[in-house]
C-alpha cells in the first residue's frame, strides 16, 4: 500500500505530495466566506473542488469523503480559504448539474481501510490491463490506474497517438475486475508528470511538482535563445521539447528588439566579416573573417555593429572592425575569469603530472655527541656541504691516481736498466 504519493506525510514545510500548494493567504481575513469551498487532491495530479455543505471543521491535510460518480471518493484537503478562488482560475472545476459537488464527512477508519485496499490493487491492475491491451492488439499504452475510494470504479489513463476503439477493451476490463471502468487519454507530458523523475538540471520535473497547464513548445524558442537545435538535448524525458524552453524566451525576445540584423556582413578596409553567433544578454555579436574558421572570431558590441552597418550603407569602410573604445568597454564588462579551470568538464580525465621527489639526507651521525655544538659545516646549507664533500673526494681520487702513475713509471725505468745491464747473447 503506497499512500506516500497521496501526500499523507506531513512536515513543517508541508507534505511530499505532487503539486503541493503553499497557502500564502492564510493570514488574510476577508469578508467573503471562502471556507465553504475546499480544494481536494487525489492521486498524482488530479484535483477538484467541493462545497462544505455540512459546515465541517476542515483543516489542510484532513482525509474526507466526497461525492463521487457513483458512490464516494476519498481525498485530502489541500487548500482552503481565500486561495481556493485563485486556484479555481487555474484548474477545471467539475460540476454536477451546474452545482459544486459535496463534502460528505471526515473519513472514518472503515473508509480509510477500504481506500488503502484499493490503493494496493492499482499496480497489479495496471499490469493485467497492459496484458489485455496487448492481447487485443490495440495501439495504446495504459500509463496509470487510479481506484475510487469505495472500490466501485477505476480510472485507466492511457496514451495513444490516434483514435482507439476500446469498446471491447472496456467489456473485458469490467468482466475481469468487476468494477466500473473510466478511460482518460493523456499526453506524453501528462504521463511524465504522473510518473515523476529527475531532469537534466538535477531537480524534480516541473510537470510533477508545480506545472498544471502545458503550453505547446516550438523550436522557435530555442532559436530566439541561440540554442543549438540538437533534438537529444532539447527533448525531455517525455520525448517532447522541454517546457523550460518557454520560461526565459520572453526575456530574450525583449533583449533582441534593438539588435541589428545578423544576415548583413560587415566590411572593413581589409576584410569582410560574417556573423557566427551572438551573446544576447551580453549584447555582443561574434563575427568570423571570410575564409577563416571559428578559431579567429571577433567579438563586436551591438552598438558597434549598428555603426559599421551604417557606414557600409553610406559606402564607407572602417579601418578596424572594433575600435579601442569598444575594446576597453568590453574588458571592463568582463566580470568573470576562469582562473583555475573549474568550468572544464574534462579536468579530471587528464593524467596527473609525475613530480620527482627531492632526496633528502635525513641520516644522522650516530657517533656524534648531541651536546657537542655543531660545526661550521652543519650551519652551511646542504648544497654547499655536498659540493665540498664531492670536491674533497675528487681530490683524493686524483692523489691516488698520481701515486699509482708514479709507481708505474718507476717500475718501467727499473726494467729498462735491467735490460741494459744484460750481456748480449752469443750466436
């Protein structure tokens, strides 16, 4: 029984339910009575509004029994008071013969037990209904199942690209589960909102937390914001374009109202420049010289682009595309500098540089008296002591070589003398 997604858990900041509403008008008292209409939430994103005809003392988070069709349903009070009228402008209100549906009573223990049993059957019912759809060969997908609180009716949410004749499916489902069947078609965005998940920004999906109405998103929103038209990056988990592309498009449209046309090349005395990309919020156009790649881009402020285009229309060509005054202004505008490379995504993939450890002479003379003061050699830096020792060793080696050479020369002289004293051999 998964009752957590119904929003039963309550914390100091609210609850864990999807589309939780913070009542920011709870401390405002008005003359208009608003306690007779309350907002009640059900599974996932389904909400509706009911009239408190019995004047019950209801609080946010109470489980109540409300009017269903047929029977009764169990829901949770999400909003009451003045904010209800603001919420009714955003959501569709279900009326019964032109009147609001009624709140019967606060849920009893018997109602809650029956409601929990209905919740425990939803996942198994969804799996079986998917098998039935596959056996009937229908081009549709059962995305979710929601039981009514009294277990007399179930709502099957399905996804389909076109029209589906599910009359035979309703008969099979009614015979299998012995309940009333209601089919509701939803889109890919609604399915993502009901399932939930984490977006590429690292936060929960907007459609599962606060979004109620889905507005169509086109690729023009990405073009206005100078975003590359890569379908893999622009698509969300629902497979459609991300809803957040519409969040900042108005800001970019307002910023580009005074921008010049980027289809006109800029001509200087020596080169011709073509538009490459734009920094809209920074007010900078990037141009590439004709015949060169994007490695030699030149940043030109928007005001300078207007000035150069005006000069070209009059038959004049500037000596430089960007003057010193615009360059100094651009340098002052730069407030961020990547000094340590924290924005490089591949900084952890680079091999580490191997540093050679410095050898230190940490050995001590065991025969040295610790109370004896250190000599001159100890006070000198280690490098000088090492040089002196090396020079002394080289001198000793030279002396030993010289003694050996002298002895060898003496032996050769003695041998020559012996050879001269010998008598010649008679033949």
